C-alpha cells in the first residue's frame, strides 16, 4: 500500500509541475511586423504569421461591384481609425465572399499608412475570442480584422452566445482597433431546422427565434451574394484568361467554359476559377 501511495504522490507531483510550468510560462509576444496576416493557433494560444496570403486582385472579382465598394469603404474607414461596422458576407457558395475579404485587405494594407492586419480564426475556435481580443487591444498602434470563414452554428452548439458578446464587447466594449468579418452561406448563421426545433420546444416561440437570429443583428453591415448569370460567369472567365495571358480563342473559351459549368451543374466564381485552373494546365501556364 505504501508503495502505491508513493507512486500516486510521485505522479501527482509530476502533474503539478507540468501545470505550474504551463500557467507560469510567460505569454509569447507577437511580432506584428512579421506579416500583414496571421492565423490563430488555438492549441498554442498564439498567432502564426502568414507571409503569402491567397488573395485574388479585386479587379478579377466580377459581377459584385457594389459588394466590393461596400466592404472596401467600410475597411478603408477602419484602417484610418474611423467608425466602421462588423460585416457579415452571406449567400451563395463560390461567389467570392472570402476572396473579397482577402482582396480588400490586400489592397488597403499595401497602400495604407496605418498598419492593417488580418487575423483568421477557425469556426471551432470562436470560444477563444475573449483571449484574442484581449491580446489585440494591447497593440493600439495596429488595426485588426478578425476574420472567420464559413461561419455557422448547428444544434447543441452554444458558442454563438460567446460570439454575440464578443461582437459588442460586453461591459468593456469591443476594442477600437478590432473589427470582425465573417462569411456564411446562411443569412442568420443558424440552420432553419435549428430555429424551428427551438420554436417547437420553447415556452415562448418568438423569444426562441429572437435569441437565435439576434446574432446576425450584431453585424452592422450585411453584404449579400447571389447566384450569377451566364453573362457574369463568362465575364469572370474572360477576366481570368486575360489576366493570366492564356492564349485561347474567345469563342472557344466561352464554349468550353459553358460546357464546364454545365458539367458542374452550377455557375459561380469558384467554378470559373476551377475552369481556368484546368485550362491553364492545358497551356502549361502557372497561375499560382
């Protein structure tokens, strides 16, 4: 029995040492000059610099001119420390929601005198937002866009409540140098089934609905993306082909692009890019 007790004490001592080392370890300082974009690493509780962001030039984003103007103006104001809104880019898949965020950031950060940094956070790491905001507000000389791509919530997921508080900052208020951008296929970030389930089991159905949809109300700027027409789709294809100097006849380009979209059963900016990727390979042109 004594040996067992000694072994237990030894194991507990090791665990205590590990915990003491973990919590007494100083927080890694972040060199915000290392890059213009960072990825939040939840397991390390730190930011990883991203040297080469996969950003598409804004001039290649066709058929969404009004959306580009809205997000560019909002982001430009924020880069100058002027009032700006959290933004929710919602709507059809593959229509350039995340590309617009990265493209606007790339253009403004390359020309703005003020430091504008893009921080990407995965949806499953939303719970870390309080830690992230606390870190970012320690660097008031920089402005930060916290960006979550493909944000949505399903049944039994309660992290949306943490996001609601983070977007407005609770009693302390959102840091003045931080803004939150998110993309989603869902306008209210919740699945319709999720809202309906809450409604059917709630004592007051209207309160259940308000609780769910009020999250999207925290975004002051809503930007909608819708399915594109064939004309818009072809303009995207033509813009890509011209930009990457793919030597293909215009009639052939259009006919093959239409056939490609028909095979996919949809038209979108993503489908246009996938077609150009395939075409560039045929002509041995590197587009990366």
